[in-house]
C-alpha cells in the first residue's frame, strides 16, 4: 500500500503526444522521476529539460549560420558581376579612341564612294553588277592589328566595334573565320551576311538580294560595313572570291571591309590571291597590346577596387608565371580569376561580410548592414583566423570585427594608391603592373622592413649597418633586384618633362594622403620655378661662359629634384604599402589556395575519375548505396564495383577472378532500405536471380568503360586472361 501511495502521489509521466515545449512544470522533475519505471511496458521518449532560452538561442544561432552560408554564393554573383562589368568597361575605354578613328575613316570612305553619284534606277535594279569606272572596283579595307596570338581575346573587341558603328548609323555585319570554311564555299559567308542584314534565313545565296535591300531609301544614306574578326584563320581562296564579288558590286553596294589581323600587317599578302589584293585599298589601325590590356584589367580589378576580392602573393605569382610560360590569353586570365573568386566564396564561411564593402562606402552604415548577421560561431571563426593570433586579448564582439574590417579597407586603399603611383613611373621603363603587383603583395618584403629600419637606426647612432649596399640603405623598402627598386631608379633618371607629367599624375592619386599630396605639390612648384629660371636665362643676353655655368647649376638642381621624387616614392612604399596578408582579417577577402586554383586550371582528370569511382556513393547521395566500411553493395554502379575490386589486385588482374568477385557482389542479397521518390542509382525492383548472360554483359560493359577512361589496358595476345592496370593510387 505504501508503494501504491507513493506512485499515486507522484505526478504522472507526460504523454509524448501532448508535449508542450513551453510548459514550465517540466523543469520541476527530480532526477529520480527521470528513471525508467519498472512497470512501464514501452520506452518513454526522452525530454530535453534544458532551459528554453538556451535552446532558442542555439536554434537561432544555427539558423543564422545557415543564413550566412546561403548568402555567400548570392554575394559571389554580386561581386563577380561588378568585376566583370569593370573589365568590360576598361577594355571598351581602351579601344574607344581607335573606334572613333575607324568611324571617321568609314565616313570618309563612304563619301568618296558616293562622290561619283548614286546609280540610276535601271542600274540599281538590274540583277548583274554594274561598274562605270574600273578604279571604283577597289574596296576600302581597314586592317586592325590586334597583336594577339589567340583570337579569343578579340571577339569582344570586334563585337564592341560593330556596336559602336551601329550606334552611328552604319549597317554592320560581323563575320567570323567559321563563315569562310572551304567545305561551305562562298555561299556560307553570303548566307551569314544576308541573315544579319535581312534578319531572315535564306537558302539562296545571291548578293543581288542584298543590293535590292540596300536600295531602300532609309538605308542608302549609310555605309555597309562588314567586319571579319580574324582574317588569318579564314580560308584564303574563299575570302579572295568574297572580296572579288564585293568589288564587282561596289557601286550598287558601297561596302567597307574591316579585317582583324593578329600577327603582322602584311598578313593579307600571304593569305589572299594577287587578284584579290589588287581590289583592296587598305588603311591601318593598331589596337592596344595584350600586355597593356592585361595591365589595365589588373589595375581596375586587383588594384583599383581591392576591397571586394583580392588574391595573395603566391596566387598572383602563380597566375603570372603560368600565363607567361603558357602564352595565356586575357580571356583565360579572367577565367582563372573567376575560378579563384568562386572557390573563395565557396570555402570561406565569412566571405558573406563583403556585403558591407559592396553596398556602402561609409563605415557607420557598414556596421548597420553587418550587425545582426554574425552569430556567435561566426564571431569565433573570425577571431580565430591566423591573422588575428597576435590580438587574442581583444574581445570577440561585432564592433571589434567591424573596426578590423574598416581598418583593412583603409589600409587597402592606401596600398592601392602607392601601387598605382609605382605603375605610373613603371610605364617609362616598360615594366608590367602584374610584376609590380606580385612584389607589392609579398609579405616577406614587408616583414623585412623592420630589419632595414633597425639598420638605419644603427647607422644614425654611429654604428655601421650589416648591409653596405648603397641602394639597400637608401631604399630599404625594396629588394635590390626587384621591380620596385627598378621603378625607384627610373624616377631618379627621368627627364624633366617626364618627371613633371609623373608628378601631375601623383598629385591626382595622392589626394587622400595629405602629407604625400603636399610634398608632391612642393616638387611640382620646384620644377615650375626651375623651368621659369631656365626660360629667363635663355632670354637674357650674357656670355657663353656664364650660360654654361648656369646650365650646370640647373642640371644639378634637376638631379636634386629627381632624388627628392625617388625619396618620396620610397617613403610612400615604406609607410603606406602594407601587403594584404599582413593585415588582420585578410582571409575574409583574400584567396590564398594555390593548389586548388592550379588543379582547376591544369586539371587532373585521371585522379578525378578514380576518386569518383571509389566514392560514387558520396556523389549519388542515396540511401541504398551508402557504404559503411569497405562493403560493396549490388545497387552500386557496375563500373564503380569493378574499380573497387581492382584495388585488391596488383598491376595484372586475372579476368576470371575479377568476374567471380563481381558476380558475388551482384548476386549478394540486397539490404532492405527506404526508397526515395527519385532513385539515383540502379532499380531496386530488379530480380535477385539474374541470368549468367546478363551478368557477363554487365561485366564486359564495365571493363570497356574502365578502358575508355584510361585506367585499364585490355588483354594482349600473349596473356589473354589478364588485364593490366594503368593507374595506381591517387
């Protein structure tokens, strides 16, 4: 009775179906009441008795982490869209002057053709070519030199040229080398031409259709421009026939031809026939070199806007060395930059905070955008970054993270100004910006400045420094054999006019650095004063001896000004050029994994195939093929089963033993598993008892697929019962 009374007095266990998570009464349960009752026939569901506040906080924290993860790829789209737009605008701005010259030449050529007067109605409507004067059969031809070995970089250039001419009223058609294939004949390029002008597809390739279309009153007042992006890749005979045909219709259709050339301007003489060359009236245009385009893209993307996304020193050095050695194109460089960007956003969990850099320039509004999106786990990850190890005493709060990111942004802006000032001077020595960038991103160079500063202090205190090199003592912020040191030497040796232009560009760039800006203005004032004295000396009639002495003094003063300019740029390097990898929280915006980028660019297909075959269950992500340990399941793909079994053999595999192992796996009794609505592997309703013929067919198919992938060599006549493995290990 006592025991029953005790049971009656104790509260009844809650019904699992009616559990309410907000009941406070659950907290009052004693530890004894949690034990399983001996009379209970079924196991009761365990109830989490932790405080609801901590559960809700934990749940909110997890939801915030998931939200941050989902935002990363969205922000990648924003970042890359901004970078891609910047690249297109830079390339378009580089070509705009050449495009204007081409348009001016097109208009002049069109006026020359029309100077003989328009053809009469009878001449314009006849179905055969009509030429009054043989001198009018020549085609005005613009030869655009691109200096690119690969035409991929020039596709966008000629597309922009066509849009530029269309915006000024010209009728433009863009043809590629694929339109001038020998197998298609001249009809292929004619059909492409008619398709672009008439906006319809025609089976008949007749140029008289184009003449009738051009005769309309709203089209006859503007020239017809045909752009061929890469003349050297076209079939020479087809292009020659095309030129001869256009020259016959030159009066009825005043065509102006523009052809892209990647190597030399005399390339048409090697590709076209002599008869076609006689019908060309060429004019030469030269676009910017590939190196100049590369520098412009690097200046705009990796230097001009470093806050959105950047790369480390090792990644920059790899990209430079890889594309220089492989003769890479600008298109492939941009592709590599996109691969690095997407890998950074995919791997770095804190990359979503770039939203503050993108949306707002103001630090205060950046705090509003960022605050509230950082859960505790994200804050811990931010302060556990390797670049923050020295500041372990700093409290892990959102405010400190925001201050660190703002400081990162400020230092990056100063770094960008100094690098661009170096590039302004490097142009006078034909030094590429990518070379300067690799050295400016080098953290070892920045860390060595402390040693150099110590050597300078020893020199000032009367002790001899460890390094006696004059250039290293005078310019301790740069290596003796580095590109930055060469730029400093260039500044020392610049003529007066070039130094003045350089200081004018520095004056614009250093507007945000007050101290440097004032020093630049002072140097400009000094140069102006010296030039004024020089002009005054020339206008004064004095003896030759006095003139020579005055010129010597002026040259000495000019050399002093160059020395001051070199000292100024050296001070800018030492005080303001902080490499990104030396700044806390740089991992959030900096991609540093060279191995992943190299694997994505160079590729390792054989290793990738082996990994996919050995871990096919991870790719399919289905319950029926979920391996536990080394067990092979019959629901797996046949080729994956075969390659897993091949790991048990050496370089030679006995075909009969291999088949028996495969057969034992296929005929293994299946394990009952829950099927999903969308099955990703073989049908589980397949009958367990299969015929010997079907198993042999599957076996032969899997062996053939392994041979096609390059992992297996088929049996030879000497050993027909053995197959040889080609790849071993990963």
